[in-house]
């Protein structure tokens, strides 16, 4: 179990689960018209996904520019999500 964290594979599994969640939520919304609209789903999952990529970079010993790149992308996705919700 500790190897999953040491090599960052745990993040890969979480990202896969998020991808499946997003696909199911999009499918549900298109099928029923209920639930969150696509832009909310995508921006929310992108923000979390970028933070997870920053975690994966940190767990695997990536250089700080890669970690800051993913954190910055997460911030931009989060701001896009906030802008979308507040407009």
C-alpha cells in the first residue's frame, strides 16, 4: 500500500475515479436534463484534477516548476468555476 503513495499510483486511481464520475454525471444530465450542467461538472473536476496532479508530482519527487504548474492550472480552473457560478 505504501508503494501506491510512493510512486504516485494512488493519484492515478483517484483521477480515474474522477473521470468515471464526470462521465456518469454528464451522461445523467444529458439523459434526464437533471443534475449539474456540463460546464459546472468540467470546471469542478478540472480544478480537483489539477490539484491531484500537483500531489502526484510532489509524491514522485518532481521539480518545483512542475508542482507549481499544476497548482497554477488548478487555480485557473477554480477561478473559472467561481466565475461561472457567480455570473
